[in-house]
């Protein structure tokens, strides 16, 4: 370091190297998240969402795993620019089917209940990975909290490629957040 007028200065080359390293880490994190569950989604607007939409997630199962994953899903929504609150004017209802070869072969789970018992869902135990071919289908309904009218519906179908359930939940939240309030016939994630 150089000292000039009693201050330590960091050479510009070190600052530039640090910024480049930070950019590489951010880029690789985004790429890893995008690869956590590649697939497709569809969404349909049934009626207009309330003005100044604030989302709450309907949580049926109050288990620690479910609450943690719902929190990560909410973080994904927020990263996509969606306001989230425990008393939102739009309620998201999440239903999952998870199967080893196709989501259609799995049983439906309300919110992240499938993660509480991976063996029951037909998946490997946590930490050993899901492996290729594990399919997840998530159906999301956005309901006006005041009128109970379904305003928007979406379906995500993807192949799980990670054993980090938190990263998966956050990624799915960002997918929903980016498409909330829009109609898409066939989107790729």
C-alpha cells in the first residue's frame, strides 16, 4: 500500500481484481440458480390483480422445513420485485407433485410439504441429491384476499438438478415473481 497524506491507498489494480472476482461469483451463483430446475412454465391472467399487489403465501403445514422453504420462496419473490407480507392483498396457494420419473406419478403436496418426507415423495434422502429425472410440477393460484376470486394461475414443470432445497425454493419464487400478473403460453426456465 502507498501512503499519501497519512492515508493508506489501495492500488487500482487490486480494486479492479477484487471487483472482477465479485462479478464472477455473482455470475456463477446466477448460473447455478438457473440450473437448479430447468423446464417450462405457463401462466394465465383470469382477472386483474389488486392495485399495489402485496403477496402472502398460504402456509398449511407449519413444520420447520416447510416454513424455512416458504421463507426462501418469499425471498425469491422479493428478488423479482414482488412485495411480500403476512397480510397481503393477494394469497398464493402452492401445490406440488414430485416424482422420480414424472410429476404426474407423484402425489400432490400442499406448499413445501413434500420436502418434509423426501422418501415418501419418492426422492433420495437429503444430502445425496435428487439425480436426473426427478420431476417437479408446481401449480400456483393467486387469489384476491378480499374477494377469494382466483386472478392468476401458473404451472411450472421442471427437472430438479440440485440437492439444495433452499436454493430450489428461492429459484421457484423468482420464477413465479417474474411472471406474476402475466399470461405466458410457453416460457422456458
